[in-house]
């Protein structure tokens, strides 16, 4: 049952999919955490794998970068492949002194400049929030693991190189960090009657100007990946 963006067949994906932005990070998760991973999609280099973790069937597939890209892939997974849960794992830039370098941000809301209700009348304010069940499980697991984490809103920007005043606008509203995908993921989950959650690692701070090197990112993201797998 291929789509224009996915060559997998119906049943190739597990009910829960971890969704990093980077295809190479998808490959890393599959090779380092899943038993017997099988590549089920590689259209346009957007790699998707299915295997098992702690005996449970789990998939991981990249979303690409930005709201348009994750809108395509999450819509197809939810609506064409029977996926019930998508957990976004990625990087985020801190907009708050409460979210320090290497901290994990668990998103309980996503702000966006895009008003999805203009295009989808069913969208409400609640559409920009994650699954309460996944959120609760993630918070519980983060406590049990003793992780350094914060829970709060994130700002999903349309611009990687955008006007700084937009970041400040949403920081003033309480956004802990800025990323590029969560609002679309949450709205797609709402429209499909499915579940979604964003878990991100702070890779750089717009407050202090600090940032992680590529090696530090690779090592530091394992806690985020393992937290997501806990609730998969």
C-alpha cells in the first residue's frame, strides 16, 4: 500500500513510531536499540525501520525538517498505515533559563504562527496539545530515570533563520524552546484521533549562546531516545 512518500506495505509499521527529523538518527535508533530491525521505507532517503524493543514491536522513521515535511509523514502513518502513536524525538533551542543545555523538554503544548483551524475547521485550541496518556507516561519515566527535564510549551517555527522577535514573542508566552515540527504533529494526531508527543533535547541555548558539538549531541541524545522507547 505505498503512498507517494512511503513504499511500506500495510502492517509494516508498528502501532508506535519514534520520529526523529534526521534520517541518519532514525538509522542510529534502529541499529542501536531495536532487535532485528528491518528497513520498511527509504523513499527520498526518509528511512523507516521496524523491530522490537524489550520484546515490543516498535518502528522508527524520520520526519524530515519542518512543518510541511512532518505533516506529510505523520498524516500518512496515522491515516494509511494504522499507526496509533507517534513520539517525536529531536533537538530544540532553549528560550528559557529553566531549560539548560542537555536538558530534556517534554512538550505539553505547541505554539505556532500557523492557524491550522483556517484550513481544518475541526481544529481547536486543544489540538495543539499532546496525548495526555503519553505525556503522563513520559513524565513518570523521566522521574524514574532521574533525568534532568522540564515540561512545558514549545514554539514550532516555520523559519530556521527567522526574525528573533518571533522567538521572543513565544518565550514571553512561556515557550521553553523553539523547534520546527510539534504543532503539525499534534494537529495531525488530533484530526486522526491518534496520539502524539514531543520529547526534545536542548542542543543550543538562545539565552546563553551555548551549543553542543556534533559528538556531544550524539552522546547526549541517548537519554531522550531511551525515554521515548520506555513509553513506546
